[in-house]
């Protein structure tokens, strides 16, 4: 074993440089929201999304970017998402 690796309690402890996390890249909703101006909107399909998880994810993404959005139900299975700030 070299100096950068030691074994404690059966576990190898190594000195390895930490790479950039894959989680640091923008998600789908963040990319869309960044491309939008205040007042612009898009429509999401909620056919198989009874719990509004898409809208929840969009709101969380907007909040993380310092933006605000609102969702307006336009039919039983569609919602318009508008950037308000």
C-alpha cells in the first residue's frame, strides 16, 4: 500500500480527486425556464400525471433559478405554465 491508501477496519481509504457531480448540470425544466422571458408560456401534458408531479418539478426548478411560474389548467389533461417573474 502506498501513502495515499490505508486500510482501517477492512475498508480501503483512498485519496482520490473528486470529480464534478453529474447532478450539477441543468435539468430539462431548468433549461426550458432559462430560455424563457417573463410572460412566455408552454403547455404540459398531464394525461398520466394526476398528482401534478410535473408542475411541482417545474415550480421547484423555477424557485432554484429565482423565477416564479404559474400553472393554468386549460383542459382536463393539459396545463399552461407561464413565467411570471
